[in-house]
C-alpha cells in the first residue's frame, strides 16, 4: 500500500494486492533501470490468466480507475506496466 493510504481508507475502493509483482520479481528488479524491460516482460507473464487482473479490467470498462503507487520512479514502476496492460484491453 502506498504511503498515506491504509487498506480501509475510504479513498481506496479496492486494493488489488494480487496484481502486484511477486516478491521474487521485485527483489530481482530492485528498480535498476537497465532491468526494466525484462522486469516488464516478466511481470506481464506473471499476470497472464490472473483473476485479479480480469476483475480490474472489468472495472476499467465501467469507468475511471486510479492506480496508486509509492514509487518515485513512475516510468520504471509496476504501475506503468499495469496501466499499459489495462489500456491494451
């Protein structure tokens, strides 16, 4: 959860913990820019067939969805990869 938010925060409608990258993948990536393309590819593979991703996609069909992240490097973050996947539909 991003700083300033709790799971029960009314500003957070649904917390999709299951769309987060695995701990193993996050540790491997370590926000090293030279690993981002490989990270994005591996993360997309992790999400293939994900029920949580399917549910999140359904929500995007109903209206705007806001992704919240704690990272300062938005371009090199999982949120960027996830947003790209959601726009692809």
